[in-house]
């Protein structure tokens, strides 16, 4: 597998993992669905949003209410976290992003 494909796959998996982990945390500042996102200082009453940077889990607050996945926000969240993962990998491992030097073929006699 090409090195760039490995980096892309690792970044995508890391972005997906971070997105899934952030679904545990309640997001009270950003509400709505992409592209109609609002930034608020006070949470909405009766609706709980989870996930960062964009909230991708929505749940009406009452006993045994089902959770709803907001697919557009989930996809955008994975994209954002994947790009952040690529940037971090670039800063931590810059040699892996460099183009490999061409080797001269040795002539056989």
C-alpha cells in the first residue's frame, strides 16, 4: 500500500474514532443541523445535543426517548476531525509526507 494511502486511512480512522468518542459529551453551545448551525450561550430546553465540533446526536429530553443521529453533522464532523488528524500527523511526522527520493538503478555487469 502506498504511504499516502496509509496516512489517509490512518487519518480517516482517527477522525472517525474521535467523532464517536465526542458523542459522549453534551454540546450546549452549538445546535441545529448542517448548514443551519447556531451558536448559542444558553442550551435549548427539551432537546439534548451530543458531539463536538458539530452535534450529531439529538435526543428529546423525556424518559426513554430515542436518540436521533443527524447524518449531515456526523459526516461533517468526521471530515473536520480527519483534517485535524492529517494536520497533526504532518506536524509530528513530516518525513513521512516528503516525496521519496528516486534511487538510481545499479547496473549489473
